[in-house]
C-alpha cells in the first residue's frame, strides 16, 4: 500500500510539471510560503510560555483531577526522541514510564507514515479504504486463528467498553468478574468494573464480582504454594458458584493479561486456562485486556496472554496504548460467533474515527518498526539484563522484597520487612522523587500500596539505560540505608548518654 502511495505521489508531481516560467513562479511561491512559515514558527516560539506561566494556566484552565506526574514539581517536556524526554531548558530525562510511545518517541518512520497519509486522505471510517483491512489482516496474523473479527476504536477505554458490550450481548448475561485492584478505563462502565477506582467512589455494583489478585508475592497463595495457578483459579470457581446461588449469571471474566496497576503482576502459569474453563462452563467469556502489555512488550510473545501457553486463547482481546505510538488508536478482536451475536441485535455499530486511514497507516508503520528493528528481541535481551541487575540489587538491599517481570514489563516491590512483607510506600515515593530530581530519570509506582516501582519504557530502551537506572537506584538506597543506620546510632548514643548522666 505504501509503495503504491509513493508511486501515486510521483505521478502527481509529473502530471503537474510546468514549463520553465511557471516552474520559476511556483518555486518563488514555495520559497515565500516557506519564509512565512519560518517567521510564524519563530513568532510562535517567541510566545512560548515559561514553565511557571504554563503551570498557572493549567491550574486555572484544566480540571484539577487531571493530575500531572510529579505534581509537587512538574516537569515541562517540550520535545522527545526515542527513550528520551527534553524539558524547556534542554535537560534530558530517561523515560521509564511511556509504554504509549511503544517504539520510541517521535519515531521518524511513524511520523513519515502519518504525514504522508494525512496529506493524501483522512476521512470517516464508513468509507471503503484499504488501510483498515490491511491493518486488520496484519493484526490477525499475530493472534490465534479464532480471533479474526476486529472493531477499531480510539482508546483502550473505548475498546474495553465495547468488549463489555460484546460479552453481555453474546451471553445475554450481565454479571462480570474482575480482579482486585484492576483498572480498565475511565468510562463510567469501566469505572464500575475497576476496583482501583470504584472503591474510592460509589462502591461495588451488584453485578460486579471481585476475585483475588493472583499475586504470588503478597497475595493469599504465594511462591511456596505447590500450584498457585490452580489455587487462584479455584477462587474464581468459588465466586461463580456464589453468583449462581444469588440467581445471577456470568457474562465475562475481565482481566489484564499482566495486571499493571495491581503492581506489575505476573500471573501464575495455568491460571488463565483454568479460569477460562470455569467461566465458559458458566456460560461466560474470557476477556484479555492487552491495552498495556500487547505488541511484543514481553519480548518472548507478541501478546501477554500467550505466556499462559499455546493452547490458551481468550474469547475477546482488547488493545490500545502501544498501537499508535501516541496516536489515538485501539481495537477489539473477537470470534465470529461473538461478532455475529453483536450484529444480530439489529443495532448498527459505527465509530467515526476508529480505524480511519491515518490511524491505520500509523498502526501499520508501528508493526513495521517492531519487525525491522527487532524490538521484541530487544525487549527480551534488555528485559533479562534489567531483571538480572535488579535481582543482584535485591541481595544488597533488604528493602527490595521482590523482583518480577517479563521483557520490558518489570517491577520491584519495596518492603519495610522481608518476613512480614510490609509495603515501603514512603520509600518508593522518595526513590521516584530523587531519581527525577537528581538523575533525570522518570519512573513511577503502582500496586495496592504504591510500593511497586515499575518499568514500562519505550521498546528501544537499551542495556546502557538499564545499567544507569539500576546504578542510580543502588546509590539512593545505599544512602538511605546509611542515613538510617546513622540515625539509629545517634538515637542509641543519646539513650546511653542519658543513662550515664542519670547515674
């Protein structure tokens, strides 16, 4: 398709080649436009706001619930490239946060594809166009054969909302099982199935049922259990039986393939296969939320659900963030049976912008970059190196209770006490703050107690980047340990001194 477009552009140039005098006139006009654009750009840059002005306007104009990273001292980012962010003073920050810019910030191939298609056509998705079908075909090649029908939307939240509708229409049931601490999007329908959010708001709906998070570090079944996958799956089975006793029916089990907000959780092997078996026996479907983990982030697999084994296949898969490398593009993939039931309700479904020509051109370019630059291979190599470095760091710092992850999806859980596994929330927050202020490294925390420092950087993250981050974490934790020891020594000294003075 892109080769064809290139030929079309070349043809257009030849078609409008003019005699010399007209050519000179056009060249002069183009030069004039270029000069004006440069002048306008210069004017715009001259009007660039200071960080303080930007912050003041944001506080005044933007809803305060739209929180910034590092809200106490936000970073103003004005440009980016690859895995690096640059502030208004030209300072460079290493980005360990942006899983949205999947193949790297401002990747030239993505920018080129977007500009070329934007210059040619962008229109309502209800017009016939090649890009949407070519892109769907490329996606289908990465998925199990059963997942062969696609609905394109604009965001992961839209994708998850549509998945919920598909499941409820297909099963003719309403109830949904979700994992504790889950987050699936900002639409009202998704807040209702996101314990991470609804527990802070109106509470749990009658049709929503929460299963334990399959966390083998802090959860009810831990790494020493002979079969944690089966044990956690049986909690879902028990929940289904409880739902049935209430006279209700399950429409779907809805879960991230690797829970991120829950704390970078790696599901125990066999868990999803058994859960799918129980849910399908109850008349429901299995929905895999791949909004954060899809498109090769794990390295070993293109989709995180594939980590559960070749025989496992969800009934619905949702995808989002990495698809467009920052451009709003998302999708739902499902089976012919589920799609057929959705069509049979007689209500037309359309999405004005979902799957538009520009979005799909970008999506195709992202897939090309993943393949050409071997980003899955990079995720495997760099991810393994990062995990190895963090594991070695764990032997030096008792505050690191657990190291977990796959590919460029990793986390370290900080604890006050390794035996009790008490969350070290304050230290995690301090570590993030100091990495940003002292080392220009952007990283974040998550998990039920915000005690998990998580890594989900662009896929071009390098060995050197991993080395730098771990060295900086080591320095900060070493200084903190030293300061704690010194503080304890001072307290002990004062006690003894006081005792001596009382003798």
